[in-house]
């Protein structure tokens, strides 16, 4: 065998090895993931990793005609099988005239200065029926609670509120979506209100011509750079990110988006079993609320929610591969 033939054979073996690895990743993912999660679905999923466990909160879909119970905590060893372990916010314990009696949208858990911080969007449907949610923050010494609400009034009026602490100086920043734009601000040390004036991070079409409505911000730091991830609807959904050296900018767009899932990629059949599929849903797989995080095995993952055609939203997770130019991922939906 000459050198050229050897190189050709070697390259083919490497290709087959990588292909097998990708297939294994896809098989391990098993998206969408339903076991142990709410029967009618969960969206806006947020994963927190600690002490050999994955913890998750999300916007739970209540059974038809019923109110949401509140915000539940789910626990898993492998992200494939989940178990409800606590009710962090109980709707029944909230006064009827409270401004966060309903909603419980896009909850997240962060550990800040040794304490667990739960933030979510709330509203009162009797006063503000199905309007824009307003941000609530609760704090606990244990991840399972009990959590104490520390905000006596909304921090911001907007959706998809997230917190991020800079390991450089310990300061905490808030990011959220408002009317299709992304905003940010410095938080006060008690996490009860903004410590500075909000800044507009990005408006539609500022960085990409297809950024028509920016949604679901999430933030992390990797190798000294700050990454802000978001999703956009464009005949389907795509996820992209901005990069900065400073928590509030200036920002620039990464050269490539994370992924794009178009409407025509939606399957023509259901993959889940449903007694009464929701036939009014759009004929596409809606991908939203992406979050990148490092797992228990030091591997990087992306979590998001997706919906079977005409059905309910559920948790999904796939591998992410960081490199010198950012992050690469492969979505393994059916």
C-alpha cells in the first residue's frame, strides 16, 4: 500500500468514526424528552447543574381549563429521565390581588453569592389578562426552597428575563426582551431592582437583516468573551449570538448562527402519543429559549424546547462544541 492509498483509507476511517459518534449523540439525545415532565408539555426550559445532578425549571403547560400550579423543580442524573422534586412557587399561596398571581413564565435558577436566585415572569390575569409579564425575583438558601419573594414591585416589564454574574468583579447583570429588542442593565446587590439605566443591546435588523424579533436572551462567558444568545422566527426558527468584551457592550454578531430549523423540515407525523392533539398549532417545529451550559461530564450542551407538529412543547438537549470562533451545534430533532 502506497502513502496516498494509506491516507485515503485513514481519512475514510476517521470520517466513519465521526459519523458513528454523531449517530450516537443523536441516539442518546432522544429528542423531544418527555419522561417525568408535565403531561401537556413544558417550554422555556432552564437547566442548572450542581453536585452530580441536573435541575430544571420551565414554563409548564396546564391541563385544558386549569390554572398553572406554579413553578416546579425537576431533577435528573442524565437529562433523559426527570422527576419533580419540589414546588418552588405555589399559586395557591399567592394573594388574589398580587401582580404575579398568574403567568409563571420563563423561570430560571442561578446561584449568586452562595444563594439560589429564582426569576420568572408574572402577571395578574384579573387585572392584566394575558398581557406582558413583569419580572419577579425570589431567593433561597437551598435549591429546593423555600423561596422568598424579594421584589415588592416588578423589576422590568418585559419577557424572558435572565441574570448573569461576571466572575471578574462579582457584579450581576439583567437581560430581557422588550417589544422584539434585547435590553440589559446592572442589578443592585440585593437583586430587587436595577442599579442603572437600561440599555438597548440590539433592535430588530441591527446586526442581521433577518433579526425581525429577538427573543429569549441567555448569557455566558467563555475564554474571556461574553456571549449573548437569542432566537428569531423566520419561516421557522434560528438561534444566534452576539459577542462582547463588556457585559453591556459594545456587541458584534458572530459570523455564523447556531442553527436554523425551517418550517418545511417539520415532520408530517407525530412522534409522541396524544389522546387529543392540539390541531390549532402551526405546522412547524417551534424551537425556542436556547441555553448553553456545561454538563456533569465537562461536555457542553444546548437545551431548548420544540413542538411536535400540531402538539405540545417539550424539552430537548443536544451537544455543543466550543472552538476559537464560538460554538457549534447539531440539532437532532426527528
